[in-house]
């Protein structure tokens, strides 16, 4: 299958927290995936930019 986007991300925002998943294609057919959970407080949401 042809890779259309080498990197993608998704966010699930709720009142309690924010879950973020980032996927990136690596050499070969492997995919790297990182999922993190953040508080929904303003300071933590602003830190998502970094």
C-alpha cells in the first residue's frame, strides 16, 4: 500500500484530559507511534505546542 502521509497526529480532547497520538513512517515497513496523555488545564494544553 502506498504511503500518502509520512506523519500524522490525532487528539482526543475531553473535560478531564487530552490524549495525543503521533504516527510516523520509518525506513522499511515499520511505523513509529507515540501516545501521551495531558491534563486539560490551560497550562498543560499550551505545553502541547512544545
